[in-house]
C-alpha cells in the first residue's frame, strides 16, 4: 500500500510539473504588450487595443499619463513594450539613451489645440493676437497641463506667447499633471477656461469649445510611437504596425485625431 502510494505521488508530481511547463507559455500569451501612452489617447488607443484583440491577439495592457511622466519611467528602467508620446521631445529623450528599438519610431498622429469652458458657460471669445484672455478669466485661473514639462502645456504656452498674451496670464495658470487633469478642472467648474487638445474636448460632454488656436501659433502637435529596446514581447511590433496602418489610423481619426503636421 505504501509502495502504491509512493508511485501515485510520483505520478501526480510529474503530471503537475508537465502541466506547469505546458501552461506557462499559454499564460504568457494571454497578456498583451504593455503600452505607455499619452493621456490624451485614452479613448482612441483603448478602441485600437480592442480592435487588435478582436483579431485574436492578447489585448495590450494600456497605461496612460503625461508623456513626461511616462518617459521618466522608461528612463528609470520601468519595463514596457511601446511608448506613444504626445510630442517629439520626450521620444527624443529616451531615444538619446538608446531605449528605442531602431527602425520602429513613426510619427503617426496629429491634433489641434483648443480653448474650453464649462458646458454651461456663455462666454464668447475670439482667439487672436492680444485677445482678452486675462479679462475672460475674471477671478479664475487658466487650466493647463504643466507647461514646464507636459506636451499639451508646452504647446499651450507657445501659442499664448505667439499671440502676445502669455505674460498676462502666466501667474494665473492652474498647472495640471496632464491634459486630462486640466480638462477635468474645467469640466468640474474649478477653472473657467482651459487649454486642451481638440480630441480631449470632444471626449467630454461637460465642456464646450470657445475657439481653436491657429495652427501656426504653436509647433505642430505630433504623436510618435516606437517599440522600446528592452521589449521582448512577441506582439509589440505587430501592434505598433497595426497602429500606424490605414486601419489603425482610421480608428484614431474617428476620435478626432489628424495626420501628423495637420
């Protein structure tokens, strides 16, 4: 009886070990590549990930924050497979450290910059040189992603400088950690006006667009994507190719994104 028990125990042990060996690759394949992406891509990239998963691929894992915060994570050695930035500078920063896989970087999206107010606001304001932005703020503050580091904030400051009104409002900026946080300040009525991307305004029913900044008033809004050099995920390059394909770009176009440089 003891001998039989020992044989049975050995059989079960071998069976469990074989099951673990067989199931480990299967488990690994159920998790898609980890994508670090600019906060403004939440709805559109989620839709793209769903479309990719519908093709029987493991669904990518998406992590959204400001491009600056994500780039710093990559620079600090955080494991990830793809990075989608809302500007060239943060992609340049990680590429300069050899953290981008050669030949995978592509500029694939563009956007526009808009001034928004809470949906119930009746404010009218024409955006142009020396426009009355400070007066329109009243006692409130201008919500922006932090101009010191976050792409949306940097584009916004450049536009206000070009239009000659930055000095009028520089001391009255509510600096948010990313563009979606700036949008939330306006949507919740904590700020009477804010500068966000056109796609952000489109995603929230709680704000309305006061006006669009002239494209020439700021550098072109460009979103580059690249596979990170440390990635070992077999689907990373495939998902990147899907994003920049006509089908992938069409998904982003549905959410208001444009081609790069437009």
